[in-house]
């Protein structure tokens, strides 16, 4: 059977979930399933998505738009969709109603993070209600699987771990350290600490800034490169000024060409409060960067302390500063970056990710005759 699959997600932005969908569009050969992709609203990567004929944007506007739901329902019925695959909370709301309108539709939902809002009693109830209608819930890491099983009361036999994958060809021809730094406007003798991701509380930028202020006396040529955009830009700029490190911080904005950026870094900091499975971390390891990460869900699924990276406590500014200083002084295992690169390339290739999705779609389409999942 050759199933027809519809992937639904909120916006064509540059987060990990959206980049996975974009790579799935780019590398789906059509051999295993027919593919349709819908975004509820536009985003920065809209033009890249729109380059593929299987993509459309609904321009839904508000968070839940009955007209957008009606259009989705018409698409599901007109194209005789077998499997609906939703990413992120907003898409799950639409998935719930599409499943109610089309009981025979097989619905797969991917959880990308151990989101703290899912712990609250209201969202625990809402998400548990929504999840009961899914055939399968995909978690991007063991930590996310355990989290959603606990807070959404999902039976383990309904949960499947499919680890994120990245397109390794994007990191096959990396620039030299000098060329990457020149493109960023970073001096060759600076000690560069990078942080990549949305400028949002989850990512822990404030902890890195506090650590950088403590490191400044020891590392006069310290440079913090912040890649990404988001709601905290103004607040972070004010924090950098108040800490006296504004001249040491470069806000590089959103970058789609991260293969040109990672080589400029001496170390990647990932001080997140929570993650699912961080594509940024995997990409940096593939590029041979040393990573200092918070010991939190999603990150501990990728990093083994002292083997392929360094772990510190969550929100532990002292620990973060201490370990960054150790990297600066050359006190870490010199073979760590090579081990991390080789392991990441072996485990997180996109081919593995896509082949597991194709098998999942085949299995769920084959079992869609049962409209009331009880797994």
C-alpha cells in the first residue's frame, strides 16, 4: 500500500520541528508515500517551503480558525489522506477535530519538547483528551517519551521514539575557522562562545550572559555570538549592557546557513531549561564543536558528560562559567570533539529518520480500518 500523508504544522519558521519537515520535503523521493504539507501561517522560511509543489499555506491568522479547519477537511477528503502527521501544539488542536470529522484517518502526533506548560493541570487535561484520538505519538527522545507518558497519561505501547535527523550534506564542506570568523566579523584571537536558538526563556541566554560577565576578567578576548531571533532580543541587549559585556556580545540574527557559522565557534553553550532533542546541538557536534550543555531532558539523551560533551546543572551559572573556562584553558580531553563528531554523524543522519517515518506511515495506514484506537 502506498499511503497518502498530510503533515500539518503552525508556521514556516526556522525551529527544529519546521526544519525536520523541510528536510522531509526535500528528500522525500515519493517511493514510499504521497506527501502533502500544510502550514497554518507564513514564517521566515515560507519561500523555501513554497519551492516544493506539495506545500501550501492556509494563512489562518488566528490560533484556531474554523475556516482553516474547513479547508483542511476538504483537503483530507479530496486527496483521500490516509495518515495525518501533526507537529506542535497548535497543529494538534486541528488534528483533534480532523480526526473527529474523519474517524478512519490515522493520526500521528510528534512531541518535540518536554514543554513545561504540559505539566500544568489544565494543559495536562487538554492534552490527555487530545491524545486519546491519536493512533501513535512520536517522541524525539527517550526523555520526551517519558515526560509525555507521565503528564499526558499516554500508554507506552502508543509511544514511539524516532530521533531527529539532520542533512549531513549541509555540513560536508565547512569553511575554515578564519573564513567563518571573517564572515561573522569576529577576530581570529577571540575566544568565541556560541549560543543558537530562539531568543526565548527556554533557551537560557540569561545564564550564559551572567557566566560571560564572570569570565570577562580571565578571558579579555571573550566573544559571545548569539544566533537567532525572538521576543527577548531587547531584554537581552539590556542585560548585556547592565552586566558590562555589551561590547563582547554579537547578535547575529537568524541564520539558515549554520554550516558557515559553527566553525567560527570555540565552544557551543546550550544552557536550556528543557529541550526535546536539540538539532542545534547535534549540528554543532557534527561540525566538531565542543558543547557545554545543561543537564536537562533531551540534552542528556545526546551528551554523555566527559565523553562527547560537558554537562552542568540547569540554571547553574557558576558551573557554566567554570566549564567554559576549562575549555578556554585547554583542560578538557583533546579528543572529545572528534569522538562527538563521529558519533553524531553515525547516529543522527537524515536517512535513518526518514526511513523510520516511512515504516510508521505504512504501518498506520495499514491499520486505519479501526477508527477507534485503543492502544
